[in-house]
C-alpha cells in the first residue's frame, strides 16, 4: 500500500495495486509520502502567528442615485 500527495491541491491518494503504484512513481504531479503517527503537542502556545482584528465595512445597499445631467 502506498500513499501519494498531489503537489497542486495537497490531496492524498492511497493505492493498493502494484501496477497503480508503479504508474504513479513516474507521474510528476504526485510525490510518495509515508504517513507517520500524529505528534501530540502538549502545553505549547504558538506565538509566531499574530492576526489583526477584523474591521467590518458597511456598504449602502442598492444602486447609487442618478446624477442629473447639467
């Protein structure tokens, strides 16, 4: 069984048949990956990511008024 990752979308695809695995090895858009056990992070706080607060912007609904031709 082999798992491949798409370089464009990041989707993972798993193949069981050896013929499919061999055909995917020659494909440039996919890379073979080995799925590892998830690592548990205990008591860690990320400080490298700072987000700005979202400022709501209000816009008038509908079409703007016609300006009279002068």
